């Protein structure tokens, strides 16, 4: 490949990555369609927020530990409560990921375990998952496991083995 093509590819990748990082994770955000985000379901309702979804997931995956609860001010993706964005998000760690593979990462990096994003609709969660998967095909180093259940997207670190990630897939299917 010539130098111009490499430079262009790198520039496109940088633009995609800048749009939707999860702390230090670099996964692109869904393109806005102009639709305003709906109000978040009341916290504590079944399936209503990322914290309650994490409680259900961590009951099934004991190696998962709560990381951070993302706020509109701390959201690196700038999607919380915004049009086409999630209504709540948390990050989590997974003790099965070897420490030497995560050195130098910020405390809420997706690679440490994952995140849970809750959207107003299943269609918005699906659009986000599809966008992330399309971008990670272009940049395999950004690959991750994504599991959808209704409006909830469970994003899991690529540093877990497929068998370990399957624990999250199974847990996601049981979300309310």
C-alpha cells in the first residue's frame, strides 16, 4: 500500500474512533438521525436502567464488578440523554482479564470488562450495536462482544475468551 493510502486510512480510522470512545475504548457512536431521546424509564423498574441491568448480569457472572456510573458530564461518548443516545450507562470490570493485558488503561475502559448501555427503544440499541460492529470490522483491534436484549446493549471486552464472553450473552438473555 502506498504512503497516501495508509495516511488516508489512518485519518478515517481516527475520525471514526474519536466519535465514540468508552473512556479509553475507541468504538464509534451511532450517527444521529435527529430524533430526540425519550425520557429514561424510572430507575429501579425492571430493565429501566443500566445499574439494575448490571445487578442482574453480575448475579450470573460473579467475576464482573461495577466500575463507574456514567453521567452526562463524564460521558466520553457524549450520548447520555442526547438524541439517539442511551438513557443510562455503567462500566464494569471482569477479574478474568489478566492485569498485564490492561495496564495503562483508565479505570472505566471497556477493555477492563465492558459496559451496559440502556436506550429508550430496542431499535436504537440495535442501531448502536450495528454501528459498533461495522466499525470494528474496519479496525479489528476495536472488536468487542455485543449482546442485545430489548433496549439494553451489553458490551464486553475482546480480551475475554469466547467462552467467558458467552457468560454475558447468557446473562443478557435473562434481562427483564
